[in-house]
């Protein structure tokens, strides 16, 4: 209620400022954030705005709030890595290779099984959505903005087509993961289009086994692209140093 009525733009600004600072390591795990009064002055925000922002950060796992210990920064393992803002702040603060590879590992746990279920359960309309998304990717693979959106639709449509309500609860988390991974991996889309097509074809045939296998190959290709990108980035830093 507070976020809806108490100047949401100001609350979002304070959330983003503090979230980015925590993600950037400006506050160590276990450390206490400045007092409310100090944050009010530093962030040019009223007490209600600061309090609501801190509550939002607590829901993301970045801080805990207690009457005796103040607002304390949580250890990183307690952060909600399926929160799009948290992933965005981490991506802005540093190129965290291990985090991106962990996100890809999570995709590998979920998406091949989702592709197999989609092959068995997708409706005609859902197959068409997946097909249209692939067609857009193939046509606009050199336009990263358009291709990224189409690729996101492709993967989320497959998840939707599982008709599994528990898997469906991962939708927002998967969307956050895709947003973060695609920011780095999309330049490698074109060579991976045949694997997307193989996933689509298997789903259209109702072939669960090959849908799973094709999705695994698709994710293998993305993993290889990320690994090579990180290797080259590390080499460039060593040469520059």
C-alpha cells in the first residue's frame, strides 16, 4: 500500500540506489546500513520512503531489519537470485562469470524437461507462439533487441506449454535469468539457431525425447559461448595489465 500511495518513483529510486550499492559490495555482509536519519539526508528522501525501500530490499533477501540490530546486509547466499532487479544490479556492478554460469546451470535443470513436457502437452496455439518466436529470431538475428525479445518469448512459451503449475511458478524467475544471460549471450545466437529449430520441430512432432535432447544441445552451445567469452575477457585483462 505504501509503495502505491507514497511516491512510488522516490521509493524505486531509493531501492535502486541502495540495492546497487549492496550488489557492488559497498556494504559488507553483516554490516549495518546507515541510520534512517542519515539515509534520509544522503538520499534526499522522507522517512516513509526510506522505510518502505528497506522493506522491499528485505523481500529480495538483501537485508534484514530488526529492532535491536538495525538494517543489516545479508550474506550473498541469502539474496533472491530469481529477482530481476537483484540480477540487474549484480550485472551492472561486475561481470560475474560464476553467477552467469550458475544461471545457465539452472536453465539446464529446468528447460530440457520443460521442452519434453511441451512436446507432449502444447496446444496448437502454444506451438504457433513458439514457431512465431523462432521465425522472428531467424529473421532478425542481426537485430539484437528484436532477437532477444523473440528468444525470451520462445523459452517462456515452452515453459507455459508444460501446463505444470509448479513449473509455471518459476516463470518470473526464468524470465529474470534469461534477461541476465541474454545480455551477454545474444551475440552467439546465430550459430545456435539450428538448435532452436530442432527444439521447435520436436515439439511440433510431439517428440518429447528429441525436444529434451535438442534443448540440451541449445544450452550446451550457450554455455560454450559464455565460457569462451569469459576466457577472452580474462585474456584481454591480462594483456592490458
